[in-house]
C-alpha cells in the first residue's frame, strides 16, 4: 500500500467513522404533541433553548393529527416517541398495565418535581404508588359569558343557582339561549356538562365518595343531578335552542353564538380562553368569566373542578429515558417559560400545573386570566375542588358516561338505568384495578 | 388410471395435471406467483387470522392477551347498540342499492345519448369521487348548516323544510350522511355504467327502434340486459362497501345523536380506540367480515347457477 492510498483510506475512515462517533454523542429525544400547537413558537420557546442548554441531547417535537391514535399505532409498531403525551390521566393506565411507561418516582424525588408541582396534579400521575405521568396542562370548568350583554341587561355573574336560573329565564324571554355549547365534531363534550351537574348539584364530596367506592352512582343525589341536566337539555332548552342543535354546534358555532348574543353564557373548560379573544375580537362585545355557582342550596360555596388536559410520560421502551427526563425537568423547572408558552394560547393550553408566583406571569397578561389563576390557586388551596370525568374516571366508565347520556336526553333510557350502567362499569374497572388515582380530599 | 390434481389457471377454469408429470415445471409456474402469495400472506392472511383470533380475547391493545372463548360474541348478541349499528348498515345498503344506482343508471343513459360535452360532464360527475371525504363532508356541513346553510335561507323565502339541524336530528342523521356519501359516489357509478353502455352493440338499438321501442323500452330491454355483469358487480361491491362504511359517518355525526347513525365501523372504532376493548372490537369486525362473505357467497352462487355476471 503506497502512501497515497494510505492517505485516501485514512481520510475516508475519518470522514465515515469520525462523523458516526460525533453523531452518536447526540441523543435524540422525540415528543409527539397535538396538531393544534404553534410549532414555531414551541420550537423557539422550548426546543431551541433546551437543545442549546443540552448539547448532548436533541429534542424533536412533532405535531401529530389524532395524537392518541398515532401513539397507540406507534406502540404496536414498536416506534413510539420517547416522550408520551396522552389526553389525560385516565388514558395512562392502559399503557402502565402493558409495561410501556417508565417509572418516574426516583427521578421526581431527585429533581424535586413534587415541590414544583401543585399537589393534586402530582398525585394524579401516581398509579400503585409509582409516578408514571405528569400533567402538561391543567384545566377547570368555568362559566363564560357575554359581559356586554350582561351589563346592558343589568345582570351580574350568578353566584347561586337561583340567580343563574333568573338570568336563563330572562335571556330566553328575549329570545336569547341561556347557554351555547355543542358536541359536533367532539362527542365527549357531553361529559363537560355531565361532570358539572354531578359536581355542582350532587356536590364534590359525594362525587369523591363515589370515586373512592364509598358511595354508589345510583344514589339519589346523582340521579337528581342527571335529571336536572336532562330537564335543562331536553325540556326547557337551556342549551342552544333545541337538543338537536347541541349535536350540530361545535367550537366555531358555540363561540359565534356567545359573541353575537345568540346565547348569553357558556359552560366550558379554561381551554375556552383560547377562543374568547378570537371570536369576541370580531364583535364589539366583551367576554368575562365566573366560577360556576353551586346548583343546590345544600352546597354553600363554589369550587373548581380539577382536570389535567394532557399528561406527559416517558416511554418504557425508550432507549433514552434519562434524556427524556431531562426534557421534562427543563419544562417543569422554569415557570416563566411555561407561562410564556401558555400565553400563546391565551393560557388555555400548556399551563403546566406548577406553583406559579404572580411575577411569573408576563407583563400585560389579561386581567381576567390572571384573576382565574389567582382564584383557582386560592380556592383549591382551601380544598374546594371538584372532579372532572376525563381525569378521574376510568376510560370505559368515561365513555359510557358521555355516550349513554344522549339516550337519557332523548328519553330512550331512564336516569336510573343510565346510572346503574355507570355503576356497573365502575365496578368492573375497580375489579380490574383500572381506576385512576384520586387525590386524597 | 392416473390420479389427477387441480391447479388454478388465469381464467379460473381448473386444469388437470397428471401426477407423475415433472415437478420442476410446476414449481416454475408457482414461482411466478410466489412473491404475490408472500405479500398476500403478510398483509392479508396473517392480519386477518390475527384479527379473527383477537375476537376470542380480552386484549386491550397492549399487554397480555387472554383467551376468553365466546364471551365477546355472547356479549355482542345482547348488545342493543350493535344491533342498532347492524340495522343502520342494512338501511345504508338498501339506500345505496337503490338511489345511487338509479341515479347512476339514469345519468349514464342520458350521457350516452349525447356526443358533445360528454367528457366535460363525465369529469364534473366524477369530481366529488376524487375529493377526500373530509373535504366533501365540510362542504355539506356548511351547505346544511342550521345557522348559515341553505335551510335558514330557504326558510326566509317560505320554504322551511330544511330549516333544522339535519345532522343533529335522530330521524334524519343517518339519511343526511348517506345523502352526502351518495352524492360523492354516484358519479363513480355513472362512469362505470357509461363504459358498459358504450360497449353495447348499436345494432341492438337500431333493431329495437325498427320494432317501435320507446327510449324507456330500449333502456329496459336492450341496455339493462347488456350491462348486467357491470350492474351485478356494482351491486356486489356496494353490498360489501356498505358493511365497511366508516369515514362519512365518523366525520359528520360520530354515530350520534344517541347512536341513531351508528354503523358497525364506527362502533368497532369506538370499542377499539375509546374503550380500549380490542377483543370486543374484533368480534364486531368478524361480523362485518361475515357480511362480506355472505355477499361474495351469493355472487358465487349466482355464477354457478349460470348467471352471466
């Protein structure tokens, strides 16, 4: 071998294997997220700063249409992302049972996540004593209303059911629907109102007792709550102008209705902040929100229903769990960054349940939104919390709850049968150990 | 007398090959279709067998698979929503075997009679078929929207029959979705029937005209018998596709309100991806497959009875 050949071979070796060696030093972490995210903003606010701070890790966030199905299909194919995003804590149990989720308790203890996160949010990810998921965003149900319409009519945000009823009747007398909402394009929207009626009529204490198996869903207070909802939905048409319109209205219709005074109020989750400015921006009216009042005189105070909108976990099959944990820690260790990302969604998404301080909110944050987060913190700190179905119900019970309620609304199924079926699904889930963690009350 | 075996031939008539004939030429012929057989095995047969086996399990989609015998089928036969789905599939089939076929035949027959502009009409009729279902559904969702669609507009002119949430009403939801799906589908039938009609011998029409046959009689006694293989083929395919209907229902109503437009496809999806009960979903899938097998068996039976289809 002459020197020239040796030189060429050495050069080739350096190019080939030198490149490979340096490439192997960088660990890629994949995270699939919902397709509605502003990926450019997320790259700028999270991905690029993380990659700059961690040269040995390359984070890739990829939006996916129908995320949950994409993740499930990828698991079946053995190519799921390193960071798992699920629609809620109810969804993680199946993955845990299949051994597909990396346990996070030791990492959480080492990195102090329990101190950084709101206690209920941290506990919602614990299954059988082990931490498997952490909420990506937290939510609650609120009452949004057309503030301008309220002011013109001398109405104030209701604090009791009687006040709510008076406004609803006054609105209907003017040809305005009390509430605008619907499930077109998203049938599980049914559970938003079912959950509110269960918590706000039967009471969160009773819901908690049923969740923990101390009460039955067939008990009278739950039956009365569902009957109240059925009456509002089918008899007096509080929601839009007919039951049929419930099935025809979706996100755009319900917001258009509220902002154009077709309806006066809307029972919705805090993800609604995302749509408020957009739709009211096209009118001269203003929006505001209020806590949903108790629907029963037995309940003296309002509370906030707890909900995790999406959860993050580490794929149990991931080759790089430590790198994935580093990504999670980067997110959970910087409240200001989280709020900066969330501000892009008007604080309706990406609100990681961290213990925010007032100074963490960017300057110029909408007063109405800051008011919500301040009140949510204060009220939930007093233990005044309710429970959302998509966070604290087993998946099967959740589906039964939002699916069969339509038969109740149409009078094809009695309230008693509906709740008996619900209890039966719960019994099955409890026997299978599929009940999500319920934070101690 | 030497024994004989049957091997398939391209025209589906069996060919007798005497045993003792050289093995290698036979193997050589089989080797030509071996790649296709392997692909078929991997992407059709193995998943089908796996899907069939899953119907006897309680698999959630992940984790251990436990065989539970016929429990899923026992549950299925007591499941009111499944029977509602099945009956909706039957209604769907009846609708698609009548309306689009009738409109398709009419459209094709009318088009066959024109010389100028036929291509343009073919393209126009066929266009909805090539659009994605998401596009078609969004178009019709807006057209039939209860606030901004044609319903309220017509109502302003004293024609109120469409002024209600057509997709949100139990009595109309399934028919409304079927209408949209049929709207996108009938152009496809027009093209098929038109191609078949073009091949009909023009002398048959000439003889019929000389015998004093009207346009309808020409259609009834010349066109229809001549295109029977195509007609029966489309009937078979519509029967099969009607058991598999999913996308239009899923996008437009999700099977609601209150399961009024639920079909087996959406019910399968719901069990597999919302309830995480893949075993039960597979049992729904088995019932869908049975439907298809029955349709194909009927087709084969008619052929054996000598029908030219």
